[in-house]
C-alpha cells in the first residue's frame, strides 16, 4: 500500500501534523505546491492535509477534482485550524460545508487542532485574522497560540491500520433466539475472547466454514498465535453482530472516526439484486488501537 501525504501549510501547523503522520507510517510527504498528476502517480492512498481558511479546507476542491479523475486512488483528508477540537458543532459544520452527503460517508476526514501564529502569517492573512478576531469578540484569537498535539493523529493512523484489521465472519444462529441487532461490544483480553466463544458457541455456528472459508472458531477463537495476549497488549476487538434477511448481503467497514470521546464506525452493506432469502448472522470484528477502546461506540449502518 503506497501512501503519500500532501500538505498545504502557511504557518507550519499542518506541516507538523503531516510530518508526525509520515513518521508513523514511514510514507512519502509532499508540499501541496508540488502536487501534480506526475508526483501523485502510483500512490494507492493520498492523505491531504490543509489549514482551515474561513470555514473552507483550503484547496480541497482541487484535490477532489483530481481524485474524481483517479478513482483508483483513495483520499483521506485532515484539516487543521484555530478551533479547539472540543467545539464539536463548529467542526461538524466545517465537514458538512466542505463535503457532500456522500463524500462525508466515503472520504475519511479528521480534524486536528492547530492554533494561530501571527508571526508567520502573511500580511493579508494577518489582517484578515485580526478583523475576524475583533468581530468574534473572542480574546483568544487576538494572540498567537499553539494547541497542536500528536494525539490528534491517532484516529487517522487507526484508520490506515484498520484496512487489514477488519474481519468478517458469517456464523448463523443454531436455533431461534431473540436478540436486538446490531449487537456491539468490546473484547479486551484473550480470556474475554475465550469466554465469548464458550458462552455463545451453542448459539452461533462458529465452527461452520461458510463458502469454504476458515471458520470463525478456527480463525479467531482458537487462534492464540493471532489473537493471544500479545495482540491484546496493543489492540482491543470491537464486535458488531448483525442479522441480515439475505445470505447474500456483504459488509464493508468504510471508516472509523473518533471525536470528542465517541467512536463512529461506518459499515456499508451491499445487497445483490438477486438475493437469497435465508437469514444470516455476521460477526464483524475490528481491531482497534487500545487507546480507542474506552470511547463510546456509535455504529452507523
Ligand atoms: C484568514 C484566516 C482564516 C482562518 N479561518 C479559520 C477558520 O475558519 N476556522 C479555524 O478553525 N481556523 C481558521 N484559521 C486558522 C488556521 O486554520 C490555523 O492557524 C491553521 O492551523 C493554520 O495552518 P498552517 O500553519 O498549516 O498554515 C484561519 C486563519 C487565517 C489566517
């Protein structure tokens, strides 16, 4: 998976975040000024980072128009701004102003709080910002401040890591049992994983290898080399158990985003035109960075 980070930064906040992500991912990094068809060629994922400029993610439109011509490349966006990340409503409005309804669901996007640096701003930007500071009556905006922190890159990193860490298992009910689906819960240790298996193996057909694939029991519950204590030192498992009216429905975890203490997991379903009418049960299991396991989970289907 070849990844490039393209960043637009006037006073250094976005550049700092781009460098932190590049350090973690060991990937290429490019200033937006040098972004062309040729420099972007050959990458699977483009992470575009830019400053907020009067409510807009600057140059996002240019990147979106590039991506529309290169659907084989996947776009991930992050924005930095003076707004504290805790101002949820303001940040949500920024995303709805910058993305269409479809884009918001399909383009992973992350806000990373930056700050203000009057010393490095150009004359025009500095003047605009001072006027904005006066109008907003927020004294904080009159001076430089730096509220950037490396911790804000964690959700984006988690998203990049997750592609290989979403597991999809079909395990139908063994008999009729009433349950409210989707059911979701977190498993934090190898013994909890074992307990779940023991307590539910009479309920779900974990041993059935559907479509010739390895069964959930063999791949997850009885696989200590993959899901042993070492794994749980770094990760937690988020289980999402679903019931589908047709055995042909398939799922995909599109995005995971963390904001203000809650973690949203966006799962899409593909319904084939000609479906089978059998009821199916799925366990979608996500390996999450331990740091995210305490968050409140919001599952969006
Ligand atoms: C003219 C101007 C407008 C800005 N508009 C916003 C904004 O709408 N929302 C926000 O949170 N920050 C806004 N900012 C602050 C910048 O987005 C913030 O300082 C950003 O982290 C700068 O990134 P950079 O250092 O990579 O250039 C604005 C800054 C300037 C100069």
